[in-house]
C-alpha cells in the first residue's frame, strides 16, 4: 500500500474509555478495522433484540469519504449477532459518538463485554450524484429483471 492509498482521519476518545483499543486492522490486508465496545458493564442482547452499543470514539471522516460499519463474520456465523443497518454509514459531517446497532437473530442471549470486538469500520470514497432527468434509459440485456430473475 502506498502513501496515496492512505487517508488521515481524526479520532477522539470519549473520557473514561482510554482502556478501549482504538480501531485497528487485525491483519496485513484487512479492509476493515475492528471496533470495540465501550460498555460500562456487560450488555446482554436477547434473541430478537436490537441494542445500540457505544464505541467510545468520535471520528472526523474527511469530505469525499464515508465510514462504513459492517458486521464481523465470526459473530454473525457463531452467534447470530449482526449490524442491523448493514452497512451503517458515518457521513463526513457527523461528529457524535460512533454507536453500533447490533441485533441478535441467534437462539441464545449474547453478552458483550467491555473492549469486545463488535463490528468493522471501512473508510470508502464516495461520489455525489447529479440527477439528469431523462425520457428513457439506455437498454441492457438485463432490462428490468431483478429479485432472482437469473435463477437459483
């Protein structure tokens, strides 16, 4: 990875969360940084329940970028715990605490301990669309086929 592939993102800790690791890439080629729970005490998410879990961080995503919050595959597979609004978007002008909306579709309650890795954060470039009203759209082989139109 070159310097031009990197972007500086300002980050601030919530007071009292100095013991929580900052988001970090867990392998050399990981696209997402693990986010950790900044819960005061263990939080239990019951089956069918949705909870907002704090991370204890505030970030300033530069204009032209977004931060995407994505689930951790191990939590989803092993426990049925996922990020409900996947991917969650953190816009460049948001300055509040990063919170993760987690849901439990598993069969057992899931306990989140302080410092647990609960989601991933990916920084992505974004393009802004400019709508051009048209009377028709260019034809494609697919046309309006969707929702499984190519079979199983």
